[in-house]
């Protein structure tokens, strides 16, 4: 058993298989899940695990070369907007409907227990060199 890092076997395996430019959606419990992607559903109870905890865990495991969030997060969920801005310099914003459309191209979708609106972000994988 792993001593550190992500312990969820499905998530650890999905992250290990990611390559350069693959995209990962980390989303709240209300985000529609598009067909075709690998889904790692971590939701246990409302708010557990939190979006922030899952984002931090994933960011500790991958290199991110780009990120996209819904522009609505800035007004509807300022705490989440601040978290995203802090963790992801250069974050891009699109309308939520566009984010939902873009999520169809994600290789992995990680569903959190977050129950606040617009706690969603697409991460584009980079390389560690």
C-alpha cells in the first residue's frame, strides 16, 4: 500500500496513464458527466471530499500547462475562484456551457463531493522537464 500521495487506486492509476496534453476535469457533484471518459467518483457526502482537497491532491501528482474554469465561478463562488487563481496562474475562463462542452474531451473526470456551484476546472497536462 502506498504511504503517501493519492491512495485511491482508480485515481492513482488514471493519473499514471495521463500523457502530455491529456485533460482532466475535476468537478463538483452537480457537473454533468459526459460519456466516454474514465470517471473516478470520489463523492461520499456533500462536501466530502472537498474540491480544494482533490485539486491539491491532483496538483501534487501532475504538471499542469493550462487550466480552464467557468467564468461564472467568479461571481457565484468567489471562494473557489480565489482558490483556482491561487493554485493555477494563467487560468482561462469560458462560459459554463462551453466548459461543459469542453469536458467531453477530457480523458479523466474526477467527481468530488463539493456541493457549491461552479467548482469545476479542466487541467491540461504538461511534462516535468
